[in-house]
C-alpha cells in the first residue's frame, strides 16, 4: 500500500511539473523564443567566433566580427527574397485566385477523363473553399511579418544581444554546469556537453547547406520551365524543407497549382510536378543524408510528434527548433543507464536492430523504476 501511495504521489508531481512547464513556456514565449534561438546561434557560431579570436587576439572584437558577418549574410538573403516579396504581397489576392483556378482545372480534367465529378463533389467544394485560405495562410506569413515589423525588429535585437553575451560568457556557463556534477561525473558531463554542441552544429550547418542547395535547384528549375516568381517559389520550398518528411512536398504543391492556372500548356505544370518529385527524392535520399547525415538520428514517428508538440506550444518557432531539441534530449537519455532504452526508442536505428532490447538492454540497470 505504501508503494502505491508513493507511486501516485510521483505521478501527481510529474503531472504538475508538465502542466507548469507548459504554462511557463506558453506564456513566456516572448522571452524564451529569442533566448532559445540565441542559444542555437551561439553553438552554431562558436567555431566562427574562435576563428576571429585567433585572428584579432581579443574576444569582444572577435564576437562583433562574427555577428557582423552573420548580419551581412542574412541581409543579402533577405534583400534577394524581398525583391520578389514586395510583388508577391501586392499580387497576393491574384495569386491565391490562380491557385484556386489550378485546383478547379484538376477536377475538370478528372470529370472529363474519368467522369467521377459526383464522387468528388464534396471534396471539390471543400478543397476549393480552403485552398485560397491555405495559400493565404502560407504566403501571408511574410505579409504578417511586415505588419508587425516593430515586434520583429525587437526580437532580432534581443537575439543579437543574447547571442553576444552568450558567446562572451560561454566558458563560464560551461564551468558552472561542470561544477554541479560530482568529481566522478564531471568527465561524463563534459562528454555530454561536447556531444550536444557537435550535434547542434552539424545539424544546423547541414540544414543551412541543404536549404541553399534546394533554393538553387528549385529556382533554376522553375526559371527554365518559365514559371513566374520562380525565385520566390524556389526559396519558399527550400525554407519549408526545415519541416522533415513533408516540407518539400508542401513547397511543391502551391507552385504546381499556380503553374496550372497561369500557363497555357500542360507540359509546364507537369514539368513543375516532375521537378519537385525529382528534387524531393534527391533531398531525401542523397542531399540530406550526405550533408546532415546521422547528426540527430531521430526516427520519423518521434520527429513528427516533436514537430506537432513544438508547433502546439510555440507555433512556427516550435516547429523549427523541435528536431534539434529532441536530438539534445536523445543525447542526455543515451548517457544514463536507466534511460538508455528510451534513447534507443527515439533513434532512427531502431528498425535496423530489432533484437537490441533483448540482447543489450534486458538488464536491471536499464529498467525504469
């Protein structure tokens, strides 16, 4: 009876911690959102900061040069994106209307060739009503950002400020964490911190390179096919690739429908669909595995769960940081005997090693108490 009482007490405590954590993260988004991005940027920029520090011999000028390099690079990308963004925002209503027309053409083709309009009537009506809303929701992200420019600038300022101080004090933060561990645990904790740093760096660097490659492939392909706003559609699909498994598909649907409505030939929409299919296969089977590799190695089920939970708590920000966060959680779980089976459960290697639980982890030290 005592054991049951203790178990219920622990479950209640865990439930309270989860609820309080959710409330704090949800209500404190204005503070935690730029802080989390700053931590990720700090880890990513640490090698560049070290390079500049070796070059100029002083820490603060090295950090300033690091931030200046990033700001210049981001400004160039934003400028290129904004060149078509202004036209897109002004022509947004026309674009969403064309996307709806593209969907209408698909249903008309199905009706003409297969005579299945009656079976698709409900779906057609629902989709035709929602596609413009979907397009507005996707394309109006930039429009919303422009309307809330003050908030955007403030958040960017906080991110730059936080990143500066985190780069300045990073060694002290690391030492603070290390002194919290007993002497026999310090080496293990230091190993965990190094793994976390390398994992985040490899994932973020790889992701940026994947986005750049996809942006070039998408934009060049659409320009060759002759689709308007090719650079915008190409960049949009590339940025959506940060959403694993479905991002590149989502990025290809809208330009396909737009091409269907704005071109007079069938080969152009077909070429857009074929192009995105080929690029998606290249991204999933060659580009991402080669560039990002097994830096995070989370299986698709838990990756999608993390993305959904991240989006539920923090919206688009939560979606963007979900994968690196669950990657960090996996590293922490993997370095504790009790939670090592949980780390393997999250791993993308689970389907390749079906007998691991029986052969390696069926021991008392790996059981959850």
